[in-house]
């Protein structure tokens, strides 16, 4: 919850996009529970972001795929392939700041 708004959060840290039926189901679940949908995704098509916004939610994209500590060999092997991967325990500050900026602009007081 932030500023009295309860959010239903889906974090998708995979190469593949979220399946469209799954996205719609999660948006509907949020609506039924009185939550605003927040999808934090490594990547998604632009029309997914529009669908989420039309349903009173927010789609937050980030570029790197996150791996937990202890997976440095796998990350090193993927970096050789020029894939955007990092070892981290939380989503980068800039990603969260984009949500906060959007949120503060969308809250009606």
C-alpha cells in the first residue's frame, strides 16, 4: 500500500513475456479485490502496457534479468552472449523511482 492505494503486484523476471490470458486474469483478480494492478516486468510489448493502464494499473519495465547472489558463473556465461543480466537482491533504484514518479503524478488528493 502506498498513499492509501492498495496494489496487486506481479513481478516477471523472465525472458518470455507474460501470457496475455494470465495478464488479463491477474488484472481481473486485482479489480475483484479492489487493488490496482502493478506489473513489474523485464520486458513486455507496448500494447500490454496500454492494456494495463486502461485498467487503472501500471506496467513498469526494466531491462536486466536479475539473478540472486551465488549465480555468478551463470551470469558470467550469459554476459559473454551480451545478454542483459545482473546479480542483485532488489530491483534497481531507478526502476522503483520511475514507479514513484508516476504514482505521485497519478494520485488525486
